[in-house]
């Protein structure tokens, strides 16, 4: 079976691209489940109930989170309405929402999905993602060996370490957060698919989805600037992983890039 993992959806342009493209992509690539990172869906930061609802026809089965999870304060209460929206599992236990779940793909296979947040070079506080992964993987494997991990982190070293740590225990560890897709997708020796970063669904004429001029001004002068989201000329980045539905190990990875205007 095949699972489609879509990178960070940025703003309205990213959402519109996903709504339009993902149903067709699933068909074209033969995917039975779609996971998408949604931490930048609402105006570039966080999620809202309206944003999540807008994806109801996008054929996205699971929405994962990240360090921008609570940028929109309404979602602190709003997340409880959605069983398919995950916040990082290694956030403080008192935070709302849940960090993993088991979802049924269109071919009837149960797929565990875990949202994790890294700690290296990240400003938002999170617990140890490795010990959290241990606990959750053991729990999910009682039900299914097909498990996908969204490792939302900045440092490539921390992401590769997580991939190696979970090799042979999960189907895939796929990174998000940097918005830049990496060319290191592969299947490790133990059967776990890995990629440092899937990329984003955001404007290709931008800096990580934000308007070029204010970001360049900020970096070149050190002065604050308003980083507006660019909503046109959207490029969708995703990765397809083919996995054995019985054993859970991965066979192959395929990077996907589509321009949408
Ligand atoms: Fe992001
Ligand atoms: Fe992030």
C-alpha cells in the first residue's frame, strides 16, 4: 500500500492547492492514506476550526502539528472537535489534543500516525521525543505495524537520529518544519523509510512561504518586519512511501513536486 505525506501547508494558497491537488494526486499515485502537516495553515501560523473544516473534501486523513500549533488561540479549544488532528505527542501532558492515533486507510489497513516535535534549535519547549516515541510505538504496535512518524524539527541531525532510532520499528520517519525538501529520501536497513524534510505547500516565489522583501530586509538590516504570506504560485511538496501492509516495513520512497497556480 502507499501513503502520501504532504509537507507544511502554508496559508490560504497552500490550503487551496491541497484541496484541489490531493484528491487527484492520491488517484494518480495510488495512495490509500494521506497525512499532511497543518501547522502553518491559518495565515502562516497555526490552525483554526474553519481551516481544518476547509480541508474536508481534500482527502487528507490526518493533519499533523508542530511548533506553531497554538499560534491561533481559538484552536486550544478547537482541537478537541477533530479526532484526525494531532499536536506533537511530546508536548506537556496538560496541553489539549492528542499526539497520535490509529486511522483506517481506504484499503481497510490500520495506520498509526505520530506527531513529534524536535528540541534542537527549536524555541518552543517539548519533552524528549525519543522516549515519547518509544512509549507510543509500543502502544500502536499492539494494533498495527504500519506506523508513520512526522518528525517536526529544525536540525537534520536530530531527524536522522530519530529515523535511525526507530528503524525497524516504524514504517516511516518523515521530517517537516524547514519547508525545504531534502534529497535524502531512502529506506534504512531495518525497513524504515526516511527523509529529513518533505518540504511545504507554499509559494515558490517566497522565503519559506513568506514575502521575499520583508524577510530580506529583516536579515540584511536586523530590523523587525511583518512577514506576510504569499498566496500565489504555489508549489506542493510531498513524499509517497510504499509499505508492506502486513509487516509494516517500507519498500520505496518517491518525492513529489507539483506547481499549482
Ligand atoms: Fe512550518
Ligand atoms: Fe514548524
